[in-house]
C-alpha cells in the first residue's frame, strides 16, 4: 500500500532533502524515525530535492507498506519522535501507482526578501538593504514565462537530462510589512535554479541590469552570466500539485 506524507521543515540544520552518507538530511531523519516506528528498514521517495539550508512549507513524500497503517497514529508518533524543525502535517492513502516525484505536475517555490533589519526573519528571509525597483523586477520576471531553456540558471555539473522547464507564474509582491515575496511555479526546477533567478532579478531591481539585459542573460544559456545565487534561508518549497489537482 502507498501513502503520501505531507510535511514541513526548516532546512537550516540540514544538507538538503536527499539522504547523504554521514550528513544530516531531512529524508535521512524521517526515514530513521519511520524505521524505528515501523520496526523495519523504511525508505521514502520525495517530491524532489531541496538544497542545503532551503526550507519547505509544503513537501510531499510517499511511503510503501505491506499492511494498512493507522495514518493519524503514525503522524502523531512521528511528530513526537522527529526534531522540532520537521513537522508531519498529514498522512493519507493513495493509489499504488501515484508517485510523489514523477507524478507531480507543478511545483511552487516562494522566496522572501526583507529590506530592513528583521531579527525574527533572519533565518527565513534574505536581509537586503539596497532599495529595489519591484516594478522593473516584475517586468524582467515576465521573460521567464516565454522561456523554456533555463541553462543560464542550471547548477554546473548537475547531469540534467534536459534544462527545459515550463514556468507558468513568476511575480514579486510587496507585503504589508515591506517584505518582498517572489513566487514562481513550473512543471519542474533545476538545482539552484530559483536562487540564481532571484539573485539575477535582484540585480535588475538595484539597476545593475536592464530588463533587456536580463532577457539576453536568460537567452545566452551561459551560467557565468547569471548573478550569484540568493542565500538559501529565504527559499521555501511552498506547494506541489498532482494530476487531478490542477484547476
């Protein structure tokens, strides 16, 4: 039987989602807890990788078992066993062929940038003091909607089979407290892609690049022309959608 696990995590203490030898990861921490709880070695499959220090306000993984489990009981027990920076939201039964990674049709990332010193946001936003032109950043973000090859923002030596991604939404919004929130949705993302995009869009906002120059950077398919990636603490995987969930 297959179950989906919906969870959240603060990525500050972890070397990303994916299990790595002798490194703290979210997958490894969750698998260790499940193995103890179910009393057998247990592996899970996640919706995708998140890099070191990156957070998830919504993440999905799947678990296979030979027998039916009490979802509420397992979720309760896991939350008692897991550290405070990982929280299980719910566990529920799905079709045996529904895959947490391969059947995801849309993923959403959100990036937070604070223009003022914010002690309570320092682990969840990029504290950035230089004034930014948000309107110009949004003009540049529209370029992403007409692009399919994101080689410019692909991490070097990632061994991707393709750098083609279909971005359906990319927008900056200023929240009431002045925090800038960037939301981007696509069918798939490359490693480090969102942070590289954010870093380059911020350079548009500060006047280093024009919108036209940003478009040329994207079209160049040259990683060396992208700006440095934004810090990881401001980035959150915020949604994953599957077949039948799209409106």
